[in-house]
C-alpha cells in the first residue's frame, strides 16, 4: 500500500492530470473492500455527489477507518484520505493539516467543485469521529 509520501512522489513524477487521476483510481483499487453491512444511511457521508461511506473506530490509542465509494476517482480520494488519517490518534487527526496535503498535491485547484465538496465532507466526518473520541476520553 502506498504511503502519503509515496503519493507525493508519484504526483511529482506524473506529467499531467490525466495520469494523476489514473494514479488516484489505482489507489482506490488498493482499498480493503468495505462490508456491505457497513454501508448504511448512518455511515453515508452527506455532501458527496457519489455515494461514500466512512466508519471509524478507536483501537487503543489510534483510530482505524473503513471507507468506500461507488465512483472510481472518488474511491481514489477516499484512499488518499485514509492515508492522511488512518492509524493516527484522535488528537493528531483533529490537528492534521489536510489543506496542506491538498495544496501540495495540487488537488485544491484541480478537483471539480462537486468532488472538492465531497472530499471536504469526508474529512469533516473523520475529524468529527475523532472529536467524539477525544470528548469521550477519560481524564488523566
């Protein structure tokens, strides 16, 4: 599985946006399939033109996410978001500079408004799940 650093490297090597979109689609193909039972209205991300589902749970000190989409490029964006957040602590998730990642990759300027809104909706959901975990954490 490609790391976020691998994604940065690949984007730098790829000449044009059609190749970058193809790479995003390949990232989406690496996602672990999400069980259909998890694809419910409660896990569906609001604000996405495509169907996107995100489930998160805490495992020890970190959050684990499972996500999927019914659209190829959006599934690639889901895979990118997983690389940004999966395996981080709730505090790291809440403090993570996702906008910096999008700028570094150029996605802030090259996504359609609909895809951009959907991407931000996914991120918002993940951050909200982490905030719930932070709020429920026992005090030291």
